[in-house]
């Protein structure tokens, strides 16, 4: 038997308003709680009463219950998450990669990739490489992700990438998929040995990768950022 707990859509109306009064210097000198009167012309804020500490705390409790997120299981790859930020890692794996660049041409292949750490934070999207293929801890040192279209601080240049919809924003698999579905067009880090430690440069390195030179991703080419996961989380929060 199917049970639908939400058979009707509830209707909402404005009940109360909290007004804060100040002298204009930024400080709040008086707080009132006002009832809202429903009229034919629309809701009207009625007379208020001075708010007490106990009254404000009671109202905050009501609001807290209204906005409380349902309890849900975390994705096993997620290492940190709050309402505005999600950080997760991906094991070293073989994945498809696509290049559209003058120097490499239009090429695609399934190749080995290093373990990675991703983060999305208030609309910004980051990626970093990891030297060891294990779940990172607070003390894990981050490395520059060896990919085109990524800035030195890990920020991903999304361009025309189709990022996850709002409904999928908390699903790390969707973000990882979107990253590797995009075409890598140009390096955003141009200095030698700053994107990858490769004597002949990043274009030559990725041509070697595409040509199957490595059976596993050579982690020795990764450039250390001298930044730990802990310091990244401090920056993002």
C-alpha cells in the first residue's frame, strides 16, 4: 500500500514580524514583536510589543524547528559538509578525459587519474590532488590538481560546464561527473613546473598520458601546495 504523507499543499500566511530600531550607527536599541493583520489590501504590520530575551529565544526555537534539515546519511566520500559547503574526495581511478586545445587537439581517452579532493562553497568549485590514495585527514597536504582550466588556488573555471542542478547540489557524484564530462581547453597555470613537475611542460605531459605512457598516474609529478585539508576547511567555512 502506498502512503502519501503530503496529500495537500499547506498554505502559509504571515503571522509575526520582528522589527529592530536603532540610532543609525549600526547598533540595535529596541526590538519589537508585531502581530500581522490580514486585510483585503494584504498583510499589515500591527502594533508591537517590546521583545524580551525569553520571547526572542522562544521565537528562535520555533524558527529553528521550521528550518531544521531532515536527518540524512552522508555520502561515504564526503569529509566535511554544512549548509553552504561540501568537501569530498575521490580515489585514484581510470576516467575519461577530453581535451579541446590547439596544442593537443581534440582528443579523449580513458586514463589514470590521481586521488582528488573537491569542494563546492557558496557557488565556487575547487579541486586538488592528493599524493596518497586514502581518505584524507586534517593533516593531509594538498597538491595542485594537474588539470587545465583550474587556477593555482584550486578554483575551477567552469566555462560551459553543466554543473549539477539545485536538486543534485548535495550529491558529490554529480559534481565529479560534471568535472570529467567537461572539455579541458587551456592551462590556467602557465609557469613551468607549477601545474605538473614535467621537464617538457604540461602539454607534453598530457600527450604522454593520452598516448598510454603510464599504467598508473605518476604522483611524483604533483606540485605540493603546502596547504593542509584543515587550513582549507578554515578558509571555506
